[in-house]
C-alpha cells in the first residue's frame, strides 16, 4: 500500500498520491506536477522513489 502524500512517477510524470481506493486491487488518484488529477491508477503502474536516507541527527546538547 502506498501512503497518501507519497511522491511517485507515473507514465513519465512526477506526481503525488492524493487518494486511494481499497478494493480487490488498490487504485490511487494522483496529482501530477502540472496540476492534472489522474484517477484509478494501479499500484503496479507507479514508480516509487528510492528510500531516502534518514537525516543526520543533530549532536546532543547534554
């Protein structure tokens, strides 16, 4: 399952998951970078960005 707000790539377009439909197979609605909304995109058709490395923790002030 892809979380809401996740940046994704679909058919050569950058976008963000804005909704999901939970049925036998999950479908997602995307907001593309140009503002278009695409409905009912299969999870298999999405490319997820690689996991980002966690931010470097700040040194302790203790």
